[in-house]
């Protein structure tokens, strides 16, 4: 039966694997060495693998009878296909919708007519059919006493797109721009208003 000693291969392996755990300084040194090796491999391996130049695929319609080599552009007037630009996300202009203007007019008439005692809930109830729910929540913070008293200029279209439109209206405290959006149910609703420049 062989005599087991703390010398030999197993002892060497134990010392190698146990060395990083002997002190914090050994552990930090082990981590630094490991990171350096990984970074070096990450730089060296791609360089070694890309030593051979690879020939790009030839464009369709190129013939070898013209005397062009693989990867060389043809000398004739033939051009390579180009990538189409991505579709733009800008809204496309559209003529103002009549029903959008009607909603803007009805909203403006109800906006300047606060109920008796300036009851916010009643005021919001009369604006609800013409306003988005998100904007109604914002309007709940407005005091009806602060809205204009009368309309001095009728609603006129300012900007119009397929799914939104801006209308300008004159009031006794200045011009206001009303923004309408088309809801998923295909109805126009007021989504905001701002003072005109």
C-alpha cells in the first residue's frame, strides 16, 4: 500500500488553487492577472483569425467577361444597389377635418362658460365629451375663474395632420391654440391648449 504524503501532485495543485485565498493581496493580484489574460486573448484571437483577407461577394449582374476581379468595382457605368433610407416618423400634413374643427368650436364654447359658483366638477362634465381623459385630469387643477369670458375670434385651423390638428381661437385675454388628437375610436378630442405666440 502506497504511503500518502503532503508532497506530490495533489499538494502542488492545492497550493496553486489555494494561493489566491491566502490573503486579500493575493486575491487582488489573481483578479488582475485574470483580467489581463482575458483582455489579451480578446485582442489577439480576432487578429489571428482575420489574417486571411476574405473576398466580398460579387454584386448581381457582374460578369467575369468584363475583366473585373472579385471585390473590384466594374469600370462600366453599372452601379451597385443602394440601401433605401428608413421611413420617416414625421406626421404627414392633411387638410383640416371638419369634425375636428366642430369639436374645437364646441370645446371652446363650453370652456369659456363655467357653471354657477365656478363648480369645477360641473365645468369638467360639460367639457368631457370633447376632451381626452388625460387632459381632463390636468384641467381638474384649473380654477374656472381664470378662463376667458368671451370668444373674440372664431376657431381657425393653424396646422393639420392625419391624427392631430391645431386650431387658433381669439379670446378676451389673447389668442389660444387648441390641439386635438384622433382617438383609437376615430374621434377627435382636445388634448391640450396653450397661449399663442
